[in-house]
């Protein structure tokens, strides 16, 4: 099963409207996308809609904005909206779910006679009404949005506010205050808020960005053909992690002082040499799953960890999958020195690995085994398709418990670059998807194994 609450969109399944691509953004890379309208549109009435998946928390991160009209996540993970001068809205709610896609709609019409109708903010189809601060603009106030000023849809004039995460399905509607139901709907079976095709008009400065053209990720899919300036954004920033197929990434909420990078597919050891660990945002109790990672050194580890071992293994220093702190054999980890650890004992004599080697991990939760490969060759004469015999695999202690993919680093400043299938930072020579066509890996997933994403979870999880 999918081990995630269904109160937020973690990847709709049967939508009738698929979003194929998103834009990966990384604060440290100073990645920005902006445009300047040639002429002013409607400064009083407009709607902005976008989907965003966060990969870093607890810093000021811009969602979109122009001059004194902007929306951003604050360092306490609340959302602040400023429209003109002192007209501010600060949500009571925090936004810390790094496993989910958020859909935000900001709908403005300052011509409304009732002040509370002038600004409306929606999250996943529902209007946000709880604010610590809410100062509505006077009637007929002009905002800076749709004016002839620099408009940021990714990044900001102050680079420290640049976002980290995935951005998808951006709509700017000039001249209309719309509802979230113009862009999405609740799934009748699951209740999940999911995207749908926008059927309306865009107005003078309106547009739709879908990020499907990797050669020009600022290409406008519909509406006014704005010219977008892209800073440090290239074709390699295109991702297939989207609101209609959400992929696993490293989870900043369950880790030991990691620094998530590149759409939370890469992480860096922050402290003096000692073990630090991270797990995937998605956990499973059934099915067969595959991911791979490019290692930085021999002092890296890849594996799995069960839910009952997370507290011990990830919130304490000197810990890794399979170490002495794992209760009930909760974790299994393949170390670069050629050892596979489980409950602080290990199998030695396995192939060693170092910088640049790609290590694969195949988890069979149906039969209760995990397998490892170095550069495409399964170690220990492993056969992930062997089923109940578990040939060359390591037995999972309790298949009824939730299991997560895990990685760990010992040496300071080392990196692990993970490939869950939706985005990766390292280059691959071949390119292989699973049998459902999901993911893009260096090595082909074994027969019957799948990328850890929500469309596969719906079928096999």
C-alpha cells in the first residue's frame, strides 16, 4: 500500500489529464525565470495558479512576484502574501510536507465592494481562511502584478529567496478572478485534489507554462507569448516528477542533518566525519521497487530501513541502515568496503565500490528480500526475479512493517546522488524505464520491479 496520508496531492492516478513535466529548481544554483510585460494588463483583477513540491524547508522561498506584489514561504514555513505596501496576509498554516505537491491559487479582484472578496488564496481546492495577519487592500487598489515590471515565476531579485523544489502547470490569468475548480477537481474515488485542463481565456498578459520543451523550458504553451529570461536553467532541469505522477525523493523531515540538493535527489554530509542517513519520502509494505544512486566514495551506504528503526537509526549520530541501533533487524545496508550490514553484523567479501560507481537496490516486499548491484551486476550472485527463494538476496525482517529506501554517508562533504526515476543530477549513458514506462535509469530495473512513484503504487503497492 502507499504509506502516505491522502489529505494532500501526492500524485493523482486516473486524472484524465496528465502533466508530463515539471521544472526542478535549486536555491544554491541561483536558478531564475522571469519576464517583463510589454504593456500593462489588469492590475486589479487577476488569478495565478501553480503546483509546487518543496524540497527544502525553513528558509525564505519565493513562489512568484513582481516588485511589491509577491508570495513566498517564510523561514517558519508559513506563507506570506503581499499585494501593496502594508496589505499583507500571513497564513497560520505551515507548509512542511515534502512528499506532496501543493496547488496554490491566488485570486485577486480589488474592485469588489466586500473587502474579504478582494483577495482569495486557495490550497488544494480549499480557501485558506486562517491568517495570523490579514490586511485587505482598499477598493480599486492597483497591484504590481501584470504591470510593466519584472515578473518572477521562479527565483527573485534577491537570490537568497530563490526556490528549491519542483514547479509545474503555471497559469497566469489577466483580468479574471477565478476559482480553483477552473484548474483542478476532487477525485471522486480518493478525494485527492488533482489538476485538470484550463479551458478559459488568458487576457492581455496571461500565459500557461507546462515545461514540456526541454530545449526551452520558458516556452509558453498557451496565452500571450511572453518572453522568459532563464538564468542557470537548462534542459537538465526538466523533471518527470509531477502532480499526476509523484516520485520519491530524499526526505528532509526524516534524516540526520542532511543538506538536500537538486530536487532532493542529492544530499551532502554536513558535519565532521560520522554517519548521517536519509530515507525516501515514500515507504511501502508490498510490491517490488527499484532505485539507484551514484556514490561519492567507499564511505557511502545504500539500503533499506523499516519504520520501527527510523527513530534509532536516523535521529542519532553514528548510525546507518543495518547498524547496532536498528531494532529487530530493521535495516539492511551495502557499504562501499564490500560489507552488507544487518543488525550490526555483516556479510563481507562483496564487491567494493567508490566514487562514480552506480549502486542499484531492488526491494521485493512481496517475498521479503532486498538485492544490490554494482554497475549493473547483482552482487552475491543475486537474482531479484527469484521470488520466494530469494537467491542472493538479504531477508527483510518484517514485511508487514513500512520500508523505505535509505542512504548513508560517513565522510565530511561527501555526496550521494540518488535516482528515483523522476529526476537525477548525474548523467546516464543508456536510459532505461520500468515496464510501465516510468523512470529513467542507467540500468534497467529487473523484470517485475518498478520506479517508486504514485502511478506504480496505485497498481502494485
